[in-house]
């Protein structure tokens, strides 16, 4: 029996098993993280709305602690400053289907501060406000919604089209800058209420449906590790019998 061949095979098998076991452990860690995320987010989305934090606290709010927190506040929509964000669907709004746009509209609070509000979904044929005149709410309204933070731009995210008033990323700060709104809240609001006459934009409650398959993935990696170890043991036993 050639020692070099056995040594090389042993090193290869040990490294392979270690890598596969490591991937399994990583998936178990991801399982714990995902379960914690689901528990916290579901708890926030099911809680009763609380008053929107005052302006002086906004800069100290962090995404990890406050995202998906339900809030309520009075404000007045600046309807002539709305922006459209293209969407092909949302995992958090299973009641919607098809392509369309999120309607982002600035809302001025009684003290003058501005919060960007995602008022809800409109289909492609309703993107022009003229096609949904009943959705233009004037005067103070009591808004109920969920605090959200801007999305990071991905490698394949299309470039926004400020001139065409179409955006491909829910980054309310970029929209506010293009509309010359000045400083706005670091978060935006996913509106739940009120629903405008005619139902457009289509606001609604967010529902978290996040797949949690990490235990299945972990068992797969551990199974592969066990299989590789078994193949190595069978191979080694065969080599030893031939000595």
C-alpha cells in the first residue's frame, strides 16, 4: 500500500468532512438568527400602533431596533411631490400581484417636519395621479403605518429616473433630494391607514412570510459529511485488505 496515496486521501477526506460539518453548523446558526428575526418582526407587526417618535429623537433611532414598528401620527400629504417606485411584487404584501408602483408621498407633520410615506401600490395603468383622483387626500389625516429604512442598492438595481419620476429602489432620501424637500426623517412609513376613496393607492398591513429552511440545509450538509466519511472508510478498508 502506498503511504502517499493513503495520506493524500485521508487529508482530502478530513478536509471535506470538516468543510461540510462547518457548513452544517453555519446553517444551524442561521436558523437561530432567522427564528429571532421572525419572532421580533412578527411581534412588532402585530403590536398596537404607538405615537411616532418626536423629531428630536429621529437621529438616534436605529434600524435594528425600530424597523417594522407600527406608529400613528397626524400629517398633511404634499400630493404634488409624489414619487413612483417600480415593483414586481412584494413578499410582505401577498395580497398584491403583478407589476406596478409604490406611491411615495411626503407628509408634513404639524411642526413642519417631513416624513416620506409609501402610500401603497398602484398598477401600471394607474401610475398617473389623474387616473386615481380620489386618492388625492387633502388636509390633515391620521396616518397609521410601519417604520421602514431605505433599501441598499444592489449590483443589478437599475438606475433611477428622476426626470421621469420613476425609481427602482425604495430610498426615500434620494426622492426627497430630487423633489427639493430638504431634510426628511431617516425612515419612511409603509402606510396601512387610511385607505383613500376608490382604494388607490392600495395601502395595507404587512405580513411576514419568510422561509426558514436552515435545519433542512444543515441536515443536508451533515448527511454529505457522513456520506463522505463512509466512502473514505470503505475505501480505506479495501486498501487494507489488499496489503
